[in-house]
């Protein structure tokens, strides 16, 4: 029995699954990294309303009954075939903060 040939066939079968999982992990990390940067940016915005934003960030503000709500969002491109099958090709990361005026 040829053990080397069997190991090669098993490796070839497992490799695409392993690569897709690695890409999914990278996309998940990219989404979480974007969320953390949005958390930091919205914290700056709530402290100083004159903060300059990057062009790819979308800021919405709304004020109701003395409570001002800031929503900051950014689209993240998904490259993994696993995650793009579950969610769309782009994922919209949103962060919301409310403060009393």
C-alpha cells in the first residue's frame, strides 16, 4: 500500500477547505478591526464635533428629546467565498452612540 500517495490525496482534498477557512478568518478580522476603528472615531466625534472624517465613512446624526444619536458606518469588502455566500460581497459595519445634550 502506498502511504505517500494516500497522504497526497488527503492533502489535496483538505487544502481548499483549509484555505477558505483561513480567508474567512481574515475577513472576520478585517470586519472587527473596522468596528474598533469606528468605535474610536465615534468617540472622538462625540467629544469634539469638529472632527474630520475619512471620505468612506458615513455619519448620521439625529436629535430627539434632548438625546443626540450619532451613527457612523463603513462598508467592508468581503473576499472569502465562505463569508460572501453567507453575507453579501460588502458588509456594512455600524456603530451608534447616544449622548444627552
